[in-house]
C-alpha cells in the first residue's frame, strides 16, 4: 500500500491528519505540485485526473478522493470513530462535513483558482487542460466564504467541536479549510470568537502538524 501525498495541499493534509488521529502509518510518495508532477505520465497512470491524494493498494487498485480514503481507513480501523459511533452522530458529522466542503472549501477554491496568477489557465483542479479564470466566481466565493464563517462560528457557540464534545472528521475538514483560506489570504475576522477558540484547540492537537 502506498499513499501519494503532497506537502501543502489541503486534501492530502486532510488524510494525513486523519491517519495521525488513528495512529495509522502508511508508506508515502511525495508528489511535487510546484513542478506539476501530478501531470507527469507516471502519476497520471495512477490517477488520470491528476489530483492528490491517491491510495494505491498492493494489487494495483487505486482509491482517489481524500474523504473516500479516510472512509476506507475508518472501516479498517474503527477506533477512534472519527465519522461517528451512533446513527445520530454519524448523520451530524456527515451533514457538517458536507456543509464545510460545499459552503467553505468550495468558496476558497472559487476565490483562489479564479484570482491566483499561477492558475491563469488552470482554474479547475485536475487534468482538464486549459480552463480560463472567471472573476465573477471569485466574487461569489468571497460572499459564500463570509456567510459560511458566520454559520460556522454560530455552530461552535454551543459546541466544543463542530458536532459536539468529540473531535471528528468534520473538525479535520474545517481545520484544513480554514488554514487553506488563511494561506491564500482570505479574511477570517478576529471577531469570530467561537471559531478562533475552536481553531486554537484544533491546531494544538498533535495531528494538526501531520
């Protein structure tokens, strides 16, 4: 088994944090995104989409998408249960994970991919050829981002972690999203006290440095 990884990208980091929380070690091969190694023929043979992460099994089968890879390891190693341990908790974690991805992470991608000069002709993640930037999507992303932050801060007003008293996959997804946003210079207002309290505690976990 081998995990194709990348140092600074948010999706590979989500898997690394998840594995660290589980105490699972997997051999890794680093893909250098700065040199566009994800589009080299050797890697496209692993993942034709040209995205990381990817998990290659010993028989050659490959599993892509960070959430799917984490689901696999959750089934293999159920404890601690990062996707929930009872039907209601599982539902809450799934609901908030989807909201963080759809309202938060997508918003950051809209802004970053449609404004950063390095993505001038690669506005979509993956091996899609030339895709022009759309400035209107960046404006939409900014609006989505601030609406998401308000809702997220409100959710954390009554919860230590995103869905309650236990750290979960939703927290991992949120931490990766918030840190990605800050890295690409999106605003996270200091007045959102619940968010920053949560972020400080989440960032202090050993897994956050994975």
